[in-house]
């Protein structure tokens, strides 16, 4: 059951990450034109020019268009399951700001490392940064650190919700075998 629940969390993180990234394209396009928010979105997030996908930045905001490589499912799953969960388990008694900083730098370095690995594996720069804060072979940017801090706190919140003792007990209990047991289980969940 623990393996299945771990696999579920990994897949959930991957799916939430893919969805968030698609949404994030729109948020970045809007925020880069709002003076106060622009400070948080100074990074220039790009895709290998050979893929012809950088025109997304010129699409009308009203189209709500976003994009994401399917490799990101694996990247977000690994980052949250192996790094965010581990950091939270070791630091949950520490201040939220400290955890956010740890999450941010961990994700930042994992983004840089995994970007290099994906480039070697695929021959393409699935993402890169073309701004003054770009580091690690332009595979990440110091400008995106605040976004990764918030991302880590969101992943922490998902993990905390998933590890609620009542939810874990419900997931570990055997499935109901009869309609009556199903009804009793539904009543318990309510």
C-alpha cells in the first residue's frame, strides 16, 4: 500500500506540475506587463529555438495558451516526491520562510541539473533562460527563485493534505465488498 500511495503522490505531483506550467505561461505573460509584478517575473523563459515554440510569448493573452514538455511530468514528480517531501519531513518544525528558501534553492539547482540532463538525453534545450540572472548553463535563473519558493510551499501543502492521518487511514483500509459497506464508508467520509 505504501508503494501505491507513493506512486499516487508522484503522479499527482507530475500532473499538478504539468497543469501549473501551462497556466504559468499565461501568468508570466500578464505579469511581465504590470509594473509591480514585473519585478517577480524578470526571467526570460525560453525553449530551444529549433523547436519553434518561443512564439507563445507573442500570442494574445485572451487565448489563454500555454505549453509544456511531457518530460516535465517526470521532473515535477521527482522534485516533489524526492526533494520537497524530504525537506519538509526534516524541517516542518522550522519557520515557513526557511523552508521556502530551502525549497527554492533545491528546485533551482534541480531545474539546472535536470535541464542539462534533458539536453544531453534529447539533444534539445527543453527550457533555458535568456536573462541576466541565468546560471548553470542557462538552465535556471536566479530571477525565478521567488517563484520556486512559492512552488515549494504549494507542494508542501499538497503533501501535508495527503498525509492527513484520516486520509491515510481511509486509503489503507480495505475496499468495501458489499453495497452496504460502500454506503457505510461514504457515511464515514462525510
